C-alpha cells in the first residue's frame, strides 16, 4: 500500500519534471537556432528525443532542419510528429513543400491542417515567408477562393487585429455581435477579454478567462491572455501561476521566463525571479532586457557588486542606451558612490535629456556630494518634467 501511495504521489512530480525538461530542450534549441547554430540545436533535440518521445521535439527539430535548408530531414521529422500526434506536422509539411516549389503537395498538407483545431489563421499563413514562393501560382490563388474558416473564426481574427491596432470601436461592434449570436462560447469570452485588456480593464478580462481556463491546459492562447490580464491587474501571484502552467506544459517561448520573473519580483520572491532570469540568460546571454532585469534583481537581493557586474556587461554590449547608464547609476547611488553615479546619470541625460527620474537621482547624488546649487537645478528640472517627488527635495534644500 505504501508503494502504491508513493507512486501516486510521485506521478505528478514526474509529469512536471518531464514537461520542464521538454520546455528546457525546446527553449535551448530554439535559442541556438536563432543564432545560426543549427547543428548544435539538432544535437540537443536528438538527445532529448532519445530519452523522451514527444511530438514537439520532432516539430522543433523539423523547423531547425528547415532553417538549415535540409528539407528532407525536416519532412521526416514532421512525419514523425504526425505519428505521435495526428496531423500535428501538417502545417510544417505544407511550408516545406511550398519552399520546395511543390504547390500541390503543399496545399494538400495545408488543407489537412485546416481540418484541425490548431489551424493557422489566414493572416498568419499569408505572412509566413515560407509560402512566398507559391503566392503567385494559380493553384495557390484558387485555394484561397474557397472558404476555409467559419464566421466565428474570421470574426475572432478581426477582433484580434482591431485590438492590436487600437481600433477598439470596431472591435467592440464585433464582440457585441459575437455575444448576441454565441453567448457563453469560449471564442466569445476570449474576444471580450482581449477587448477589455485593450480598453484598460484587465480585471474584467480575468473574470472572463477564468471561466475557460480552469483545469488542464487546453488552449495556450487562452492561458497567455489570463496571465497577461492578471499581471496587468497587479495579481502577480496569479499571473506567476498562469505563466508556470504555460512553462510546465512544454513551450519553446523563453520570454515566459522573463514574464514570470517580473511577477516574482513584484511578489518579493527575489530568488525565484533571479532563477528564471538566469535560466533565460543561459539561452540568450546578450539580451539587454534580461541583463537589466538580472541587475535589478541582484540589487534588490542586496548583491550590489553582482548588479554592477551585470550592468557593466550590458553597457559593453549596448553602449548607446540611456536606460543602462541610469541602471548603473542607481547601483552607484545605492552604494553611496556619488561621483560615479553623477557620471552615469549625466551620460544617460546626454542620450535622453527628458527623463525626470534621472534628473531627480542625479540631483540626489549631487546633493550628497556637497553640490547643493547644482542639485537644486536638477530637482527643478525633474519637477518641471512631472516628477512630483522633486518638490520635497526643493522644499527641504533649495528654498532659503
């Protein structure tokens, strides 16, 4: 009985561990491929496939082979993915055959993809560079004369476009129409949610998406929406849980690590935040945003020396970004290295003179180094630019 209970207890842990391993391998190989290291990416995926048969590993290896120009290997991998998860490789096969110039075989596989619940939207397909070579062929044009999408699918696609483009009145009309025809449908609630997010009402979006994202993950797009809505409504604990669901499900999108890291930072879970950022930096070591986040997280943990090391590295890689000088200046300010802080804030303002926070902090560094008049000049600049905190420093130090 104890063995049975132990097995039952370990099953979910093993499942999470396996999913995380899938995500790690997908993220790692995608990062390698993005930097042109195709053979290394293929090696990572091949080793992963030897220990875990998962269709997503085959799909990713197919994409890497495709990017490398090895279409035969890509076709083999897409077919292997199909064997594990029926029709999962059809879109990839359509794209590969299009790049080979075989429009009829490409359209056969595209039509197969259209019969699934993972079919791409018409806009996604038209913007996919893999199909550029067949775009002017008669068979391709004739294919698009037929109707391949339901009214609901087309309407949701239009709502997505309108919300992203800021055309909220147009989106609202279509959402109202969806509500009248299909009240309570998942697509209706999703559409209403993204409209609410775009309209600055993330709490309403969370209420909507909570109804269709409970239980096991069924739609990655829906989980992403509720996670972003939770973060936008300052429910950082809920958002980190939702991002965890996505990561544990097996994803190649390493940016989710940064999104979760920011939530952990907001909930004060600095060690978890650092862990996620460090993982991301393993994949993308030169990423400016991640290095900024890593430096700030280290500073928040009290490790100012490590923070300075990260900020220095970021500036070496990206020397013309004003925010990076301000980041390092903030660390120097915290370390009471006033002259170094002043130099960095000055450099930041040379590149971007309209930042009121930097004017304020430069004023603080000047004040602490005994340059009251110059500090007051900077405080007044910060106040004129809208930084209300500057008024207390002006009142305390600049009014005689």
